[in-house]
C-alpha cells in the first residue's frame, strides 16, 4: 500500500513529520489547496518524467508549469511525461498521490526553484487524500534532491 510506504519512510527518516489524511480528495492541486487551506502554489506537485532511458521526478510549485526548453537544457534531451501505468509501476504511488517519499524504485529527484518562495510546502503522501506539511529545504534534503530551474 502506497501510503504505508510513505508512513514508513517518515517513521525512519523524519518521525516528527505526520502524514495528514483528509476526508476530501487532494488528488489535484486545486483540491489539495482547498483541503489544506493554502494557496495552490504552495502545493508541491510531483511530475514524473523520462529523458531518453532515464526516469526522474521533478517536484514543483502547484501552479508552476514545466518549461520544455529549460528541461531540455537541464536534462540533456527532450523530457516527456510518463504514462499512468509507468508512474504507478516506478513510484508505487497512485496518480494524485505521487510524491518523492517511499518510492518503489529509486529515482533521481529534482526540486524546482518555484518551491523556494515558500518556507513550507505540502506534497502528496502516497494517496489521493494524504499530504505532509514540510519545510521546503527539508523536503529536498530528505529525498536527496537537486535544486533546478525547469519551470516557467
């Protein structure tokens, strides 16, 4: 179960961070922002990409959009979104609950600069109704992310 792998991740690496489960869906940025009473940009969405044979995750602000030119320059090739089945297979998380925590397969994680305007962000936590409140820099540190500028 995906949320269980996220809870196990936090139990092992950051036991002070609690997975927040809501009765409302938080599967989209708008739903997550409403469920947690924050602005949509503060939701940390996880984008699953492939460049050539390399799969990766980019965590970005909820209203940020991937800039194809910046991504091509940063990753050395054209980035394409992973298909739904591939996302679930690689991350172990359902669409709407994808996050960089408790992954099924190790994947490189990048945090876009769009997150840095917030001291705290809310990424999903392995389910369509789960999230965590986490310091922006701490998120990057916990998942070994590289900071990057690939969004508009």
